[in-house]
């Protein structure tokens, strides 16, 4: 089965693509794209991987679902395309960066600039129907993205895993904290940001760890 995904990931995940669940998932997703409005655009489903080859990953940020309104989603969690207003969670992320690192609000909410530095911006579910949050959950994507995290956790050390909110924390529960840095806090959503997201200093902590393990820090 031909999955258009970055080569270093394709070779490591080849077994996943042959599994029954993934074949069923592919059939479902293809049908959805034919009959519904689905985000992100098909070419962007695996965009997070395209900008972040397996050996270049330094930080993993876990999200849940792609944005489900027009023009927002492009395959990276929390990120929006150029010219799109910041969704509330992303605005809070930028506020925390400003307070943590003193960096002013960026002109765009497009986080490709992070991805290109080794930040894997991975949603648990990689597709969604327009205007219907969670509409592609429990179809197999979560199994696939679990496999992605397991692959990283088993073959790579000294990665920073940033887990915001209980969903991401459950998904990353098995990561070995003696070989990696796992940062946890409340989610940046307006519903929970004041319960421990603001002031978590995850961006400076991530960079301190990268520097301590001989890696280039991220220009957040």
C-alpha cells in the first residue's frame, strides 16, 4: 500500500501500513475525502512527518484533532496556515512563549518554522470532517500515532515530549523519563490554561534540556 510519507518514517512504519486496521482506516479516509469536506487537504495529512525526519526529531508536541474550520489545518498540531487568525489555544501558546522567553507574538500562526527545526507536531487523529470535532476519532488513527511514538521512544533518546492535558498525558504515559524529558501541564485551551499551562515554562525547559544533551535549542 503506497502511503505518501517522508522516507525515514515510511521505512520504520512499513509494518503498520500493512496491518488490517490501517487498511480499513485508509478505505474510510478515502471515502470521506470523496463524499465529505475533510481537513486537512489530502496532501497535508502527513505534513508533520515531511518536515521532521525520524533522526531529526528533538521535541514532540502531542495534539488531539486537526482544526475543523476552513483554511486552518495543514497537518501540524496547533498550527494554522499563514493569514489565519490564531485559534485560542495557539494564542495562549504564544502568550506563554512571550512570558517564558520574552519573544513577542509572531506574525503568523504557521508552525512550520518549528517543524523544520525538529519539532514533531503530532495530532492523535490526522483527519477530521469540516465543522465536526472528533469525527474521525476511533477509526484507527490513534493506533497509528501510538505506533509513531513507540517507534521514537524505542529507537531514540534525549527527546523532549510535551504533553498538554490529560489526553496527551495518557498517550505518552509509557515514555521512559530516564532517557527523555517529559513535560506535562494543563492544556493551553482557554478552559484550562489558567490551571497550570500559563507559567509552565515548557519552552525554556525544553531548550535547557536540548542544550544539556548537546543539541541545538529550538528558536520558538
